[in-house]
C-alpha cells in the first residue's frame, strides 16, 4: 500500500467515524426533543381553550 492509498484509507475511516458519531448525537438530540415536547404538552392549561383567545378593547 503506497502513501496515497494509505491516506485515502485513513480519510475514509475517519469520515465513517465522524458520521457514526453525528448520527448517535442526532438520535440523542431527537430523543431529548421528544421528551421536552411531552413535558410541554403535559404542562399546558387544563382548560382546552384557555389562552387561545385574547379580548382587547381599544
């Protein structure tokens, strides 16, 4: 294996590792978003229309 082939092999290997790390981090982030969304929905007002309409008098 010459130097060019070795460099290409190392570059491909590092690229694969970076991609796998990014995918793992994205998965963790999406799980966090889902948990946050559930918490937000649970924390909403118990009255179904509360806060949806504002009465403004000028």
